């Protein structure tokens, strides 16, 4: 089953990856952009120039039935408290106006610092950070809208994104592996702590598979994308194979981030999530593949090499 997908955040890292996969799988793909930015979209993507916060205008601009709205929006990290809720409320309103399934990439933030190592979809939220509380609030707003019969939502929680379409927003590309060509992998925490990762082309395939099964999904669904579970030591080993040279792990102490955060609001905002580098965690979900069929993960070495690090 294919159809028509409207991608919100079509110029962002995850939006690009998901739009590419929908197109490869034979879907009609439209991308919502601000006025004047349509030229930045690929030729196969139909531009929809409208105000994100005007659902009626978006519906008019699309001018065609839409089966799925992919919510690839993301507020700048340091502006989450102000922008995150309005952004995702706008996305939900667009999906509702179009009568489309709302697909949303979630995170592990809502489980908090006391989370167990194995994270399953039925785990009760227990956020310990502002960003975690915002994430939980947003997910609950999606559930409330679905239970009220307004719009169907499907959340796929995943680990830290990485891949060829994402750079500045990725811890891997923006910090950990920036010196890989010089034989150095930087670590924001202990090197042997298992950490959840999501290679975007693999995650995009999972989203398209779910979209293809949309008629079999409930009003509100939550899945976990297992992706890769890899410590910094594992990343260094895989990067060493990709680059054909051994990697030295360079631990960056927390106080360095605190100092940088005095001048960089994004780094400052990330400090409350530092526990993710100290607390082992991995995503698990036996149900996802019963819906999508087998999901084969790209080998970590190949995935790292594809990022061009």
C-alpha cells in the first residue's frame, strides 16, 4: 500500500531521510516549507508553501488528499521550553485537518535518569528533566487527541539520530566523531556505557513500513525502534574499521561542557540530558516487526562510513 505523505520539516535531517524513503517506496511526497524555500526541495517532492501554524491554509495549499503526515519538526534545543509545544500542536492540527495519520519520532527522554537498561513501550514515563517533561506532555496530548477521535497518531521512539542527512543536530557528527579522520573519538561520558542510536535510513524504512500498514493501526500507537545499542568504545571500534586505522578515545570532562555552555546556548541546554551518557539503556519492542515485517539494521561500520565522518 502506498499513498500521499506530507512531510513537515522536509528540509531537516530526519525529514529528508524519511521523505527519501517514502519516495523510493513509490509514495507521492509533498513537503511543507516557508514561502521562498521551495527551491531547496528535491525535484520529485511537491512543495507546499504555507504557514505551519495555519492548518486551514496548509490544507488548502496541499489541494489533494493526504494519507500520512510525517512530523519531522524540531525546535532548536535551547528553545524547547518556548517552541516545542506550539510546534507539535500545529503538526497535530494539520494532520487533523487533512484527516491523515500522524507519524511522530519520539525519544527516550521521558524515561528519566532512573530508567532501566531495557526500555519497552509499556514502561511508565518518569522524566527527570525539563525536556523529558515536555516530551511526555506532548505525547500525552497526541494520545488525548486520538482517544477523543480527532486524529490518529503513531509514535516511534528511537535513540540518538545519526546518518548522512543529519549533521549539526547529531551528537555523533557534531561532536563525537568530528576528529575521526585524525584517529580520535571524543566521549561525553564513560566509554563503556551502552547507548541507544538510530541510523536514519533504517528508521525511515520503519516509518514507511508502518505507513503502509496504516489501516491496521489503532487510534494511538507507540513503538520502539531498537536500532543500534553501542557504547563509545563500540563506536570507536566501528569507526576504526571504517577509517582503516585505530581510534583513540578522548574523554571530555563535564566541566568543559559547562564552560562551553556559558557561551553556547545549545550546549548549555544539553547539560540536563548528560545522564544519557552515564546510564546504560537500549530500546526493545517485540511488536514492531509483527507490524512492519523484519527490519534489518545496517551494520554499524557501514552506517558510520555513510555519514562521511
